[in-house]
């Protein structure tokens, strides 16, 4: 299942670099997004390194999900496509 990294999880004054918001193709409600909780996500950098993460919860009412990665994500990852396994 394809997804696009939309943004980091953030507040008004802070952002959390190891948590990102994904918009998933074909998912438009929070009920559909809640079925993805627990799935694994892998981001591959240009140097070949892999950063693993897990879908933790849905985000909002329009099908976005929140993913917790093991380390911080680079800023270049915004807008890239990922596979949800």
C-alpha cells in the first residue's frame, strides 16, 4: 500500500522528528485508517540505510496515519513515497 510523508508530527512551537504523518492512497476515513495500526513501514535513504517504523494511530478524520520511527527522519524525506507492509 502506497503512502506519502506529509509532515512531521508537530505542535505550535515544537516538532517531533521521529514521528511523521502519512497520507495513504485509497484511505479516506478514520475507520479505514484504524485498520492500518500495527503495520510496518520502511524508509530507504539515498545511501541505502533503512529506517523502520510502525503505524501507531490514525491522525484526524480524513484517513491520515501517524508513524513512529526508530530514529529521527531527515527533512529530505518529506513528500517521498513509502510502502506500508
